[in-house]
């Protein structure tokens, strides 16, 4: 690794599908201290897209081609389909590269822990890209918890709901366990990570999983109930079959509740081709009409409570944290241990749904 102060760290990106093209490449390119050096994609059209968007980057067809250039890279980012996360991260670590892996880090907590052991043995950074910790609503809720506005929280409700009644195909809709398809591991990875980040370890998990869409062979409608060691009860919903969307957050405390509708605007902005630092100073901001409300005794939909200005979303903070960790040796913004804890909860949820029972996690996760 080139540790020369002021010299950008060179990033190799494995994969240029949705995760690579919409999230990782733009955020890497927008981060001071990083430069997108090499992109792996065997698709000629995607190679053209890379050259158009990042003319200074080199495109290669295979992961082996990138790893052959490992001596000129400082970081590998795995943004390929889920089944490749562990083998590609392993190969990159064995080639001497620090690694960021798109969520989920692995299919199982055991695999995530094995990756963490390998990274520790080689003295290399390993981090999972749980970018939703930098959503605008999550940042706002964390601030309300920190300043005591809610009092003692007893219930946390969180949703990622969509109306996508038609299957799109691809690995996300595959029943092959190696593909780690379905919404529980896709959207649930974000929801569980957020809940653990806010309220700590979990002692019990109950879940319901269904395949609602015609022809679906994987879960597309899930509910997960968690009991945290600190006493908070978390209810999580993730579905592709919600013709009417519920609140993104509903958080109930001893002093007040917070209700927030709508999604963080950063993903939509990235999909539309906007980039952090474009110059208008509004990255991650949302209009006042989308702010959540804080109050007690009345529904926010009938004017109850006071509007709470939503803090801007801050996805760029993730890769800024990666730069800091690589330069100084401090922990990355999301650790492999945190990603493994999320996977333990997801595994328990899958087992709960299959067996129709509460699954206990006596040591917490």
C-alpha cells in the first residue's frame, strides 16, 4: 500500500452491476484520498460505460486480471453477486489487499468470521458496505436518541417496503442457496444492521417469510421481531408486495414518538447520475415536506407533533472512513464482526420462519 501522505489510494472494483456502477464507483470517485484505478467487468457494454464515466480507470475482464495488478492497488471493493463475495474477498486478502465487500459480507456468520480471521492474520482491513447507516432518516433518529428527545425507547419499527409485483429475474430471485437470494438477506441486511447499531445485541428472534409474487421461489415478504438485550423490541418489515407503503420509521419512547415516511434521496440521486460534491450543496438533503414528526398523543398524519429537520444523508462518509482507517490503522466504519452479528440474526430469522418458533440467541448477536 502506498502510505505517502497526499497520494490517493488506488481502488480496484470487482463488479459493475447495480452495486458497482450506482454505489461504489461514484462514491469512490467522489472521496478525497481515493482514485478508481481498475474495474472488473466482462460485459463489453459495461466496459464502455466505465470508460465514459471514468476515463482514467482501466477495465479488465476477470477478477484474476485485477489480482494480477494487486501490487499497484491499495484496496479491493467486491461489488459482485452475493455468491462471489467470500471467494473474491478471500482471493483479494490472500493477494495482500484490504477489502470492502458489499452487503451481505457472506452467506453465513461462520463464513464472515473466517474472512475476519484471515484479514486479521494478514493485518488487513476488512469492512462490509452497510451504507444505510448514513441514510438521512437513520442519522436523524440517532441524533434524537442521543439528545434524549424520545426518552426511553421501548419499540422500534422499521420498514423497507416496495410495490414490485412482477419478478425481475436474476440471482436475487434465485432459490439456489449459494446465490443468497430473497429479501431477508437483501433488504433485511440493512434493517438488522441499523437495529443492532441503534439498540445493541439481540437475545431472541421471531420471523415470518413468504413468497407472495406469482412464480416467486424466494421470500419477497418478510417480518422479523427482535428482542434486544437492553429491552427494546424491534419490528422489521421488508416486502416487494406493498401497494400502500407504511412509515419508514416509527419509534416509540417514554417521552415521545418519531414517525418518518419516505426513503433517503441518495440512491435515487446516484441512479439519476448525480454525484456527491456536484456543487449545489444539497447532497442528501430533502424538502421540509418530507421531514418526520416528533410528538405524543396524536397521529403525525393529522398534524400531531412537531416537524424534525432531517439531517442530510451522507453516503460519502463511509469511504471517507475507509481512507481514515487505511491511513491510520483505526477500525473501519463497519467492522467484519458487526457484519457477522447481522448475519447471525438473519440466520436465526430464517430458522425461525422455517420452524415457526422463536429462536434464542443466549450470548446476544
